């Protein structure tokens, strides 16, 4: 188990009139090496939850365990830095964290803070910029001349350059064009296949179906479900009650089944679906 | 940063919350002037009691007032040390090497300390009990006599209300960027001077960029709705002066007069 939450509560602005109880008795085990989606309405506590993973927020009560590091309300882990390196967090709209004159400097900022030498960091930056789909000529440019989507790639490269074991992404594709979003997710999947644990906050069920293994559903500060993707999309009524749309392909299959087909609703791939339909039409 | 109290409105109901904003602003101005009349410790005791009564009437928790004072402590300590060292009047109390402390310096420093605390607490009571919008409305009303001599009352009020409106937003933004940079290994409270400077830079630059971006967006949004600062306006919200306001104002005037008289008599 790589990320474990035990009875975690979080209240913002404790003891003031602005107090807000954002996490309520959260229990959670996120498997090492999995790609886990975190879904739920705006305000359900997703961003609050993920900030506990690298101790930006401490639980008001309960405990969080990240591999061998234990985080509770009272004892901060002695070495926050090593935890921050272990769990790389990409905030929503991370393009706002860029500040250096050149993209190179911005990408190596993280690694250098964690004690990587300048030359080593530059080498990493050259790999990372290509990984996020830009070429090396960008390294000497100013990050502020880029488009929003490109800035986001740079910000993500800056986190990937820290080489975290756990990659946490808060709505990384919000506001990106569909092609850009797809490339981003393929990148995260690749990172996941290289052995890193990925936690992805997303509102797009098509992404969840296509790329993730497990899903955590949050509702009003509680974790309501932690199941595999296939199991989640079987529970159509539950999802409707949360007004979460099914992935397009799944709702298409359900529509077909209503009209006499018998197709497995957990099919993710359009080609498999086409063959299945073809087969059943021929019968 | 998380529990920034200074200048924040506290949404509860109390006698002070219900007073007219014009009264509260006017009273604060008078009291701020009164604080600087040297009425001796007796005078400050009097004013201190008055401020405590106001704080009690406003139902603000002591912990919240302390939180408002806390961020100022550093600046206060700085001011006080300078005063202690540089005022060289009266009898010499302590002398260690080149450091000489005189009794007048101690007295003056104590005065400054008391004044600053009073000022911070009084200002906090005003901002904690008055919604930012009411505050601007009050300021606009109080400034309205100057309209006749061409003073841009409405524009100034608009500027103040925009500034007030964006304080929480900027604080939120600051927190967000601090967290984002902390995720990249920045430790804001630790490290050498050079590291500290770099960590501040990593906060300030994104903060300024987004603030300018916001300013531009807001200006465009206002302009596209044809906002004209010189247009004549009506108000949905009317300020109504009540008897309780008159009585409160009388109390404030009384206190201020007593302090001024004391400062001349003593
Ligand atoms: N810094 C904060 N102070 C007070 N309340 C907050 C803060 N951040 C978030 N909240 C509140 O906590 C709740 C959960 O927020 P969040 O975790 O951001 O939800 P999500 O990411 O699922 O949209 C929201 O109702 C939000 O208003
Ligand atoms: Mg969120």
C-alpha cells in the first residue's frame, strides 16, 4: 500500500466563524503503481484530499501514511522535503506557478531545490521538455510568451523533473483542447506504466474509463466508493444520482442493449465494440 | 498566512455591527487623532477601557484580536528597538558598551507601544464589524462634501471598494502559489538568505502576473458593460442614521474631548 488514509478529518480555519469541515472520516488505500481517478462534484473535497498526500495540509485528526512517512495532526514529518519529492503535486492551472526568465530555469527549479546538481538538472530538463511534447529550442525561451496549454506542459515538466514516485494531478486537462488533453493523458499513462503511482482528479468520465484502473468517488467530504473502473460504470443508477455522466461509449452500449443487443458494457475500445456489434448483427 | 485576521470582516451580529458605517469611520478618525494627544498613562488607561468596551460590544473573540496584532509584532519590535537606542534624553539607565538606554527612551517607547496596540485594535474593530461594501459606502458619503471642489468622490470610493474586494482574492492566490512552490521544494520559513530571497521571488512574480491579469480582465469587463465613472448613480442600499448612532457618537466625542483636555492640563 503506497498511500493510506485512516479516519482523516480536515477542517479549514478551525475555531473561527469561517470553519469548514471539508473531509469527514476518510479511509483510503491507494495501491502502489496504480492509476487512480478521483472524481466527485466541485466542493466535494478532492483538492483538499490530495494536498494531504504531500503534507501541504495536515489532517485535523486521523493519519495519512505515504510509504514509510506518517503524517498526523500533531507531528509533521521531520523531513517535509523528502516527502514533497516523493509525491509530486500538479495543482489546477499550474501555469500560474511559472516565474523564471527561461523555461529551462523553471524546469530545473524543482530538482535543484531537492539537491540535484545543475548539470544533472539540465539533462533532466532536456528529457522532460520532449516528454511533454515540446522541443529543446523552447528551453531558452521565456515561459510567459507561450500559450496557456504550452505553459501547462512546462509546469508539468517542472514536476516530472523532480522524478516523484507518486504523481498527483488536480484537473490537469481543465481548459485544454481535446487533442492537448489526450496527449496529456497519454503522457500520464506512460509515466504510470514506468512504475509510478498516479492520482488523477478528473471530471471527464471518458478519461477515467480509458486511462485509469481504480476510481475513488467523493461526495460532501466523504469517500463514498473505491472500486475498479469497470465496477463503477456498472452502477448507472448511483452515477445518475450524483449526476455524473457515463462515458460516451458506455452509454452507447447501454442504449444498444436496451434495443436487443447483448454487449459487455465494460468495453473501452471502439474497435472492440465495432467487432462485437458486427458479430451480433451477423447472428 | 492561513489565519490572516487583519482587515477581515467577521459575519456575526452585534451592537457595533449594526452601527452606521459613517459613524464608525468618523469615530475611528477622531480616536486615531486622540491617540496622538499625550494625555499620560491615565489618558491611555481611559482610552484602553473604552476600546475594551467597544471590543466586548462587537462580540469579537480575544483570540481574533490577538491574531490581528500578531503580524504587526515584528514591525513594532523594530520600531521599539530603534526608539530605545536613539532617544537620548533624561537619566541614563543602562549602559553596555555603545548601547545607552535612557529613562525617557523607555517611557517614549512604552507610549509608542500602547499607541500602536490601540490603533491596531480600533482599526480591527472597524473592519471586523463593517462589511467592505458598507465601508466604501460610508467613505463615499463622508467624502461627498468635497465633490463640490471637484474631488472625484465616486472614483475614489470605487477604487477603495475594488481594492478591498480583491484582498481576500490576493490572499487566496498567495496561498495557492505558496503551496504550488512548496510542492517544488521551496521552504518559505527555512534556508539561507539567498534561498529565502529566491523563494520570495518565486512567490512575488506569479502573484504580480496574476494580479495584473486580473486587473486587465476586470477593466475589460467593466468597460464592455459601459461603465462610466462620472454617471449619476442611485443606491439600493441607503444609510439610515439611528438614535443609537447619535448616542455612540456623543460618547466618542466625549472621550476625545476628555483626552485632549487632559493632554493640555497635565
Ligand atoms: N482554504 C480554504 N479555506 C476554507 N474553505 C476551503 C478552503 N479550500 C477549500 N475550502 C472548502 O472546502 C470544500 C472542498 O474544497 P475542495 O477540496 O477544493 O473541493 P474540490 O476540489 O472537490 O472542488 C469547498 O466547499 C471549499 O469551499
Ligand atoms: Mg478542486
